[in-house]
């Protein structure tokens, strides 16, 4: 099944037009024609069944013939992950986390971060593509990058954790997680969080956790954390 994404479609939409890029994909790649059906999501949980009324390389239009609301998973996961030195590793994480199930993501710049600039436009496209590939109708929210010290002082609901590798008192994330709740997890850069940052997180009620017995790369740690939350909620 090919799932399209169109954020402009609302519950009461009856007729809409695809973008030039998607129109070309529909006609030239998928070879769809008038009368063919397509599945579309608006990223807010709705899946629409639409029938092509006009098929052109530059302008495809369709009418909604049915709709249903996809059931959302019973937790809310917010990951705050430091950008990796190599962009492709972070993009891989974004793709896989979207497939597994994540609700929001915030890139955070830390004391040991080697990358201080990210292109969120590229990230948005990757998240959208992963949502469609996994047939998920909920688009994760991608927040603007922020410095660690500014992120940590925000108000959070549910459980809050910081995963780090320092030889300090830590709990196992899998044992600490509670099902059916909101969770925020901090994942640091290649050089890990600084001791100062760890203490700052603890002072702001974040619980120090470990993700296992081995030292993980940033993107691997983020995926392990994401899967742990999904697993606890199965």
C-alpha cells in the first residue's frame, strides 16, 4: 500500500489537489489514472480513501470517498537527542524512531556536541517519509533545536530520564519505565553528557538511567530507548 501525506486535508474535506511533486509521482511512477483509489493521511491520525478525478503530471485532484481515525498508541514519547557528528547517523535514527513509534523529538546542543547546526527541513522530509512507509497516520512533532540548559528547565509531564555512561548511580530504563504514560528521555552526543549537565538534569527531576552493559553510539542509544518504551507498552 502506498500512503500519501497531505497536512491540508481536514475531516470535512471532500475534494483536494496534490502538489506538483506528488502529482508527478502518482502519474509517472505509480501510473495511476482517473478512477484509481489512493490512501492519504493528514498526519493527525486520519486515513482517507480518495478517488482520482483528474490525473496530470503537474496537477492531480481527488475526492474523499471514505475516512477513519487510526488508534494512537497508549503512551507519549518525547526524545531529546544531541545531533551526531555525521548527519546520516542522525537521519537513520529519525527514520527508525518514526517507524517504531515516537511522538516528538527535540535536537539538543550539549557541552560535548561536535555539531551545533542542523537542517530541520531535511529532518522533516525524513520523518514524513518514514511515517508513510510504516503506514502510520500520526506525524511526530519535530521541535526546533535548543541548548541543553534551556531544554532542561522546561516543564514536563510524566516520567523524565537522562541516559548517560558515567559511573554514577543509575537505574535500568526498562525497569524504571511505566506503561501508558508520557515519557521524556535525554540522549547525549558522542562524548556523552558532561558531569555538569547530568547534575543539572538530576536537579530538574530527571532520573539517571542506563540502557545496557555496553557503550552505545548516540543514534543506537536513542533507538534502544525508543524500542524500550514501545516494548513496555505492548
